[in-house]
C-alpha cells in the first residue's frame, strides 16, 4: 500500500541518457529550464517541445512514467492557471461578479502552464535516468568549487545520499509495522482526527526506534571502516567525461544559443 | 472451518519496472487443527503467501475463502477474521511499542473489545504459555533479549485467542536451545489449545520434527504439499531448489546404498536410530556385540 509512493523514481534502462555523466545531465536540466523561461512564443515552444520529445524518445523510459510526475502538481497547476486567468489586468472578455477573465490572463496562464509542465517533465526525465547515487556524486563534483568558501560540500552530499537511501527503507519498514499492528487488530483508518492520531502511536514508536537503530548501526559501520569526512577521499567510481558528454555539451550550447536568439530577435 | 485459497496470484508493484510475481496460481486448503510447515528458500514467497491468509494483502487474482466465505467481499468483516487468524511476523521488534511487556500483549485483546482486566488475564495466560517469566512482565519490551522479544510478540497474538496461529520464522536469530524451547512451546500450544498452527521456516530439521504436513514453496509456486516423510523422498529435487532434506535423510540413504536394509525415509533422528538398530539386528551385525573384527 504505502510502497506505491514513488519519490524521484529511477527507471532502469539502457540508453545514452542513462549512461551520460550526471554532471552533464544536471547541466542539461538547468539549460532546459532556462530555455523554457527564455522562449515565449509559439515557435519557441515548438523548439522546446521537439527537444523534449527527442530526449524522451532517446531515454527509453515509457511515456506513462514521465507523465506520472505531473499528477503531483496537477492541483498547483490548476490554481496557478485560475489566478492568472482572473487576476491579470487587461482586455476583459468575460465577467462574473468581481471576477474578470482577460485575454492577457489566458495567454499568461497558458504560458505558465507550459513552463510548469515542461519544468516537471524535464527534471523527472533526469531523476528517471539517473540513480540517486550518481545524482549526489554529480552534485558533489559540480559544487566542489564551493569548498573554497568553506561550504562542506562532501558532507552535504553524503547526508543527501544517506537520506535518499533511507526513504525506501523507511517506507518498507512502515509498511511492515503497519501490517504487524493490523494483524493485532489495530485500526489506522476509522475514527475522528484525535483517535487517528492516537492510533498512530503503535506505528510511530516502533518506526522511530528502528530508524534510530539503523542510523546507529550505519554510523558504527562507517566508523568501523575508518570513514572520516571528505578531505583527500577518492571515489570508487570517479566521474569522468566521455566523448558522448562533450557532444552533449555542444548540443546543449547550440540549444541555448537558439533560445537566446529567439528571445533577442523576439520570435 | 477452513481456509481455502483458489488460484491465488500476487504481483508486487504491478505495471512498473520493479514488477515481481511473488505468487503464481496457488491452490491450498487448510482444514482445522493441522500443524503445517511452510518451507522455501529466501524470496520464494512464503511471507507473501501467509499474509494472504489473514487478508493483510489482497491477491492480484484468485479467491480466498474462510469457512466458505470470500474474505475480499465488500461487506466481509476482515478485522474479525484477523483476530481469528493470528499472524506473528518475521521480526518481532516491528510490533512492540508499549512501555511494558504486559500492556504490549494487552494491545491485541483490547482491540477486540476486552476491558483492561480481561485483556490482562488473557495476556498473562499467553505470556506464561510461551515460557515468559512473570518477573519480567513489567519490563520495557526494548530491554529484552531477542528470544524474549520473540516470545512477547507471539504472546501478543496468542492473547487474542486465534483459531489459527501463523508464525513467520519464529526461530530466526535464536540459539539452538532457545529455538528448541520456542518450538516445543508451539507444539504444546497445538496440543493444549488444539489450534491450527502454520510454521514458516528455513530449517528442515525443525519442521521435520514437529509438523504433520509440509508445504514447499519454490519461486511462488507450491512444489510439494504432503507429509514430511513423503516430501523428503524428493530430496534431490529439494536440493535443486536450494533446500536440503534433514541430514538424517542423507545418512539413511547412504546406509541403504552400502547395503544396510534401513528405511531411507525416516525423518527424525530418533526414528532413524531405532531403524538402524533394527536393521543391524536383522543383519546380525557384529557391531551390536561390540565386536569390530569383521566390520
Ligand atoms: N513489499 C514488497 N515489495 C516488493 N517486492 C516484495 C515485497 N515483499 C517481498 N517482495 C518480493 O517478493 C518475493 C517473495 O518475497 P517473500 O518475502 O514472500 O519471500 P520469503 O519466502 O518470505 O523470503 P524469506 O525467507 O527471505 O523471508 C521476493 O522476490 C521479494 O523480493
Ligand atoms: Mg519471509
């Protein structure tokens, strides 16, 4: 039941996108997001759509998975659109009480919707093709310059990868404990709010205990292997750019140039 | 009174890249009063199977009948089913949460609607029956040893007076003495309370000694469902599944091959010991007279 929740799900497949260096993909996502905000005309959006569609095709991830991420933002999307439609000043085309639907509002709403949707699809495409570990590795390497400013980049990325690793474990644990308590007659569904909160105790106590135990075990295991911060640490799989990454950077640069040109020329 | 599974299949995470077909077309009938062992290698689907028996998970397809009624029917009272079919999970620390042992065991009975006093009575009875010492009743469940926790967990389900008790690897992580104690107490429960017991286990030795019926699960399918004696005659097939017959089966087969007229299907050490002595006597072996010259 609870396992159906998916967060940043990785979809295993064998595609060029999966094999790209995570730094390239991070940069690519960033550039794509920038481009979505640079484009503001129909030809511009057409370019972005073609670009995105091509990526989805290359990634070999079923389209169904890519659109799954949109479900989560559906409500936000609707609210944003309504606000834009009714609260943008301009040429009124329809009126209901104090609510005025304006032409400018509709065009802004559509643009916002496209941007939001593309933003989500673009970033889910990255998480779908990159394992959480690669992602944190990529972030760590990408943010390394911040080390000079005494930002503990390694520690932060270590915490991130541990947290990411723990999410599915804790979800699984929750599922197990819930089942064990349901088998003893516990009820997690009925009752008013207060009762519901009270009924959570048999779930939360064991869950917290097990989370602390796991954290403790992990700390012990890391210590036993002489783990000590980021200074002079090498990686098991050092990131290293390949030819495909260089080619990708070229394509990204060209794409960004197109986006800027469109903006400047005003198409 | 029985549980019947008809063409049960179960798929984890259907429709995703992580789809796993944990159970495939399982048919099973569990009548009252049996002592059943369920065995299979890691990941074969044992835990998934037993969670169907008290409607904790809904099968992807197929029907489960309890006393002839479909438990996944809209109006079926699954909470009452769960108090009749008790399930003790694989790791007991997953369910203990109260500040003392007695209250924790009371959780189940009180969910059934008993008052605190009635529940305590049931709890004490159950705790004593699983061999938990009275002087530890007021301890925190978290300061107990693994074996004690396991006992408390079993008592927590037993206190609900189930008609069927399912135990998922109750002996995992116990030393041989603790293991034998718990299994003996479970066998005792079977005798005293007359309830159906379903014991999930990895160890053929455990299972052979206690159960009257053995279900072997392999890759989500039932490979054998018979008396332990009959199942162990397939010891070569069991090996191919990553399981092993009890060691005594191997010894008996080896003896038979060397020409001693023993019954190769003896399942327990006691049985085998007697049989070897008998065979030796029949063969007039000098071994029995303490003479070794001609051996
Ligand atoms: N919550 C779950 N989500 C997804 N897959 C699962 C889940 N639980 C079990 N599985 C998978 O289903 C299959 C059967 O698992 P199950 O736990 O029933 O095996 P088991 O026979 O009890 O193993 P073990 O002896 O290790 O306890 C395994 O392949 C397992 O990976
Ligand atoms: Mg199991």
